[in-house]
C-alpha cells in the first residue's frame, strides 16, 4: 500500500490550513497514495488560543476535511482540536475517507520541556485503529511516541503500522530523540511507524507563534525491523512510502519480542 506523509507548516488560520491540506491531498492522490497523513495541529498551530477555534467533529472544519477526502477518493488523517467536556479542548486525529471514519484523542499530553499541554488540553483514553483496504493502522500523536505500550497495543489489535502525527518541539537533541524514538517504537512493536511532523517554520517561511512546539520537520517511515525506509528534511515535503503488510509477520517470526513478553 502506498501512503503519503505531508510535512507542512500550518499557521493560525484554520481556513488557510484546510486549503493547504486540500492541495497536498490532491498531490498525494495523483501519486497513487491511498492514505495521506498530516501533522498534529493541522487545524491551527500551537501557540494559538485553542478554545476559541476548537470545533466538534461535525463542525465545518471537520466537514471540510471529509469533503477533501471524499473528492480525492483517499483516506485523510489530520490533527484538529475539539471541545472537551471540562472546558478544555481535546487534541484529536480525525481519520476519514472511503470506508473510514474514526477519531483518536491524544492520550499522553506534553507536560515536558517547560510546556504544559494539559493546561488547555484534556487527555483521551481509547486506543484507536482503522482499516484501509484491509490493512490495519493504529493512531498516535506526538508525545505518545515516548510510550511504547501504546504501539504494542496497536500490534495486539492487529495493526501492521502506526500513523504518528506530530508537532515536535525544537531544542537541543530533539531531532535525535525524534528519530530514535520513532525507530525504537517500530522495533519494539515490530510494526511500521509512519511519523509526520510539522515542517520547520523557518525552513518553510511560515510565521508561527514563538515558544510553542511548532515542528522541526524530519518526518520518517521506519520499518518493523527499525530501519529507516523514507526520510524528509526540515522544510515542506510530501513523502511517499510503499508498505508491504506481509513484511510484518516475517519480521515478527525472527524478532519475537511480542511473543516473548512476560509483562
């Protein structure tokens, strides 16, 4: 199956960001992708006041995303913000397209490196998978990559790949951590991890609010053996990757970490 990772920089205008998603979805569909993965905070970048722009999953922004997926005939996965019952918002991935309609609320919130996501965002609690053309994918968001249990839960649910959408915070060593963590999660769950980050705003020339996790780029696809199959640079880029689901059981036969678990 061919998938696409759209590494872009979203700004503070949800309508303009939806236009970018439409452009990128058309490019990916023309290249033969069946699924297009966009970053966390595709609706609006971090550093923006989230509560005023958050919309329910039947709101106009989500409906716009559904129309884009429907018109292109592909599955689109993108990050938005939805209202939470306690007055905060939820950091949500919406997966929509032919035969697919699901949402995942980020479980692990980014209360680290001086940033407190939980001040404004409520955590999710459900493990979510989707099936595209008979291939099962798990959904994860950014800081989730530091928690191997979620990726193993995807494997236990029958997924052969995890789709990880991020808006990774910049800083010393953060690029190295990003690449290491994505490859480690692929290896310790023996599945593909397709990880898309927001492009580096400086490299894309897009103004974003300062002092917020707005992305560093370097999206990548790691195979179930932990090797890098595709990788991007810092700036905007559409990454195409062909995944072979049959590779996953072959790797698991050799690297039997899931079968050998004791805890």
